[in-house]
C-alpha cells in the first residue's frame, strides 16, 4: 500500500457501523493473532478505514450484513470528507425514506456516497431494504458487483464479451455476476480457497471483506483510479470523437475532434496530460481515431486530464419522459433510459449547453442519445416542443398571419417573434388577446424549437410592475436600501426603495446587493411600491448571427437570425455605432443581408457591428426582369451557360461598388454576382450596368462626408446610396447648402444619372 489514498483523505477516520466502536492509529486485535488476514485488517484499522468491535477485538469471522458490505465499498472511492458532507445532505431525504432510522443514523452518509458513485442504484437500494434485506448477510458474488462498481470498473465488466473463470465451482456463479467475479479475479482482488472454489453463495466475513478492500484500494492507487463526481466538480471541459491524432511540439499531442452537436475542434494536449481508459491511467498511445474523449481543463483552460469513452452509439427514438437528469425514449419498440450529468452535452432548439437547457414543460417529441462505451450519455439532442422566454413587450404589429411581437429580454436583447393566428394567449391567467395596450407588460412566451421565432403561447402579466434600464447607483446596509435606474431610452435616473427581502441576480446567479455591478443592465420588479427583484446583466451583450434584413428609417432596424430565432436591434442614424466589415472600418450602408455579424449592445444601445461578408456563389447576366404584385423575379444566365430564376425579396441587399441600390433598378443585361443560400438570394452585387438619366425625391438617412456619399430612402421605402462627390448643394429657396448641413429626415430632390443601378447626383436640392 502506497498510502496515497490516505494522504488524499487527510487520514480521516470513517465513523460507521455501530458495532465498530473503537479506532486507533496503531492497532492490534487479540483475536487477529495468527489470523491469515491480520496484516490487512490491522493496516486498514491503523488508517481509520475499519474499526474493531471493541478496544481489543475485530471479530474477523463474523458474517457481514449487506448494509455493512456495501458501505465498506464506499471507502475505496477516495471521496473527500467535504464532498461526503455535501453528498449526504443532497441524498438525505432519499436515505431517510428508504432506510430505517436505526440504519440511516450511522450508515446514511456512506450509503449516500454509494448512491452518488454508482455502487448501488436507488432502485437497488429500495429492493434491498425490503424485508430487512439490509441487515441480512450478503453473498460473495453479490459483493463482487458492488466492489467492482466502487473500483469504477463496471463499464469494463459490461463491455466483456467473454469472461472465462477457472474456479472449480464457476458453474455455480450466476451469469449476471460472472463478469464482476472475473474482473476481481483477473486483478487479484479475489482468489479461490484451497480447493480453488469461489463459493459464490457463501456469506462474507469481516476478515474477507477487509482483505478484498485493501487489495482493491492498492489496485486503484496503482492504476490512478478514483471516483469522478460530475455534480461536485466545476472545471471546464470539451469533448468529441477523435478524427485525427498528430504529434505536436515539445511532446504534445494534437487531437482533431468532431461532434454532431458542437462541430469540429482542435485540442493540444501537453506531455504532462493524464489519460484514462476504462477509468484506469494509461498514456497518449491509447488515443485513437473513432473514440469519444472528454478533455478536462484547468482554471487556465489548459488540458489536464483526458478520459476515453470508446465509440459512440446513437440511439434515436420518441421521447416518453424527461427529467432534468434523465431522458426515456422508445426506439424500435424498446424503451431505454439514459442519465444526464454535467458532462453531457445537450442541444435543444439550436442552443447547445448542459442539462440546464432541458425544459420540463417543453413537450419534446424526439431525441438522439449519444452513448459512449462506458455507458455514459455523452450527448443529447432533443427535438420538437418549445422553450420558455420572458421579457417586456416592446411592440406589437398586426399581420395577415398573426401578430409580430418585439420582446426585450431581461438581459436587454430584443427578440422578434410571430404569434400565429390561433396561438394561445392568456392575460393574468385567463384566456384573452394581445393588443397595443399590453406594450410595457411582462410576457412569458413559449417559442417553437422547430420554427425559429414562432410562438406557441403567450402569457401576459398586466398586474406586476416592471422597469428596465441601467443601474446608476444603489445603497446597501441601511434600514431602507435604494437603487437608481436610468429607464431605457432616458439618461436621467430615478431612485426606488428596495424591499428588505429582495432577490438580486447578476448574469443569472443570485448575489448579495453589495456585489451588484454599477452600469449593468437590469430588469426590476416592484411589489407594494418597492423593488422586490433585480435581474441584472453585464452592460455589454454581444449577439452573433446572420443579417436577415435592414429596414432603413428613423430609427433603422437591423434583424439578425440567430440559432434561436430573430433578434432585432434599433440603430440611431444620428448616433451611429462603430461598424467593421471583413475586419476593416466600414459604414452601415456597406452591411448586406446574408453577412455574418456580431452585434454588441451596451446599455441597450448598439455600440458596434462586426460583419463578415459572404462570397458570391453565382455570377451571370440578367436576361429577364419581372415585376408584379408578388415582388421581383429575375432570370440569370450563369457563367456556366445554365439559366436560373430567382425571386428577389424585399430584404435582399442590392449594391454596386459598395453603394446600396434599389432592387427595382435591376435591368436586363446587368452583370451580377449573387449570394445564394438554401435556394434563396441573400444579396446581389451589380458588376456592370448601362447608364440612364433620372430625377428622384427622397429622405436623407445617413450622410458620409468622408466618402462624399449619402444614404436616402425612396418613396417605396427602398434605401439607396447616392454619390454626391461632384454635386452642387442648394436649398429650395436658391440658397447655398452642403452635405454637412443635411441631417437625417431632411427631404431632398436629386438630379443626376444612374450608372447602371447606382445613382450619381449632379444637383442636390434641400426641400
């Protein structure tokens, strides 16, 4: 015995078993003199693992009860005292329900460890507790199963396809227990008697248990085995199936990982990384393509340990039951249940995270469970159903197919939803309808996981008062604490009293009021005129996605399609955010539908836009332009000779030389480059077009004195960019003007010519 486990435990005495009352650090038992198990018993007793039945006796030949044997197994797991206390508290209600007080009073803590580490399941404990089974003796073959589980080797036992046993009475060992006995025999934990018999049904003595326990602990120390507790760890991790293994610098190993849920990733393992296979310490030579791995990271994000899980098996089926930590589905007529923990990657409705994403009210219909060879649920994809979102109703617009809603989430991000005709609406718990009068009310919505942005139901709370804005200041540790909030859209702050039992959260975590960050964005709830809940988030929030549309006006609305639906952002053209496109400083008129974008909102105002353009995947010449009540349709003869027809939606960006054009200015023989995704046109660039004269009236949106351009909005709502580098500026009265004197909202008349679809103004008249 190398003593590592004792040091890890801090040499803590395990106080269990009422009949084991005496402990000592240097122990000698009178009834162990000359006994074959003396060395092991006294060694374990000296380290506080087992106790005597009195100051001087151990009773080595006394038969152990099932309860005693099972909790003896918990001592092999290496669980710390701190974790034991947490585990005991978490399992207390279950233990008290299943076990009689006469047992739970002294065995409850270690039995909780057995449940948490998988030595025994809750269902098995319930069965064992029936008819006084816990205080009856236990057979050697039953103990074999519990001890293998304690050693974290059950996945290995279950993976065996053959397990030849050399015991003379091997045929007497039950088929279900043979793999466990084989594991223990193979690793020298159990041996046959003088006649090479295992004696599977014979009861287990205290001496036999002590010897097996010491051998198990020795083996676990040699192989680096310990019980990993998902619920009681907090380190970050990443996982996936190994697609390639290469050698890096300084003895490092580079893993290329793939995942159906999270995509591809690359992880570089330092030479010091610890690798576990079948829960036993090995080395990087065990890393092979096709295996699922979980890489645990330290506080700096560097790989610390790697756990191999073997190949993944995907089990698909219809969901029949879901809890926060278990999913049950029927696949091929067979029902299967899988347990989820924090090492399970979960994907629901385009969002990826942990089991916290599982919504018990969602009504999921289908699931794909990715199970590794260790029996662990590595990944879970849930389909169908809906998810819950809560926020403040910002606007409601009636539409032919229902109602379009904008809802400000508690973190300040505005989401766009559609409530279809027939969608369920309740107002204060009673069936009702939505109207403009509900703007400013709190709404709880259920969003379809299959149709982004589509609502299944809306619940409106018109009674409770809410306020959203920026936290400017607060007081604490006073008789009456206060908070000062600048309401969204205002700069001045108002101070409110805080209730003494108010709940304060920051970034989703409950905190003390004194730890609330100033200038964070908050949604506060009132009751009786006082603040009773503060839900605060960082003042700066970033959202990534693809530009769905840009509706120019005052204000201008940017709609972004995210993984969970549509997010909308209002942009003040008189106070423009910083704009980057393809890592270069740009301007808002250069943004295109189809661009990938990251929108950063600071204190509920868009502060920056970082866009990445898509490359054109279709080029050719327009051969037909058809305009009707349904919109615009163009035929394009592609460079490869094929002709395709495209519908140009109202949200499609049309540009030339970086300037925005009207889609209705597209003409036959215009040479164009299109970005087409999923059969839909997301943007059009006019590469070459003919010229024609024109006169237009428009409203100024944005002026750009540096590039000598301005964006204007035509009477049909289309926004175009006008080149005014050679233009003369005058007022309608004949006075002089200039580009710098024009402001958003000014009406202008432009004289010039189209260069293809782009407009170059020679004269600009401010009306």
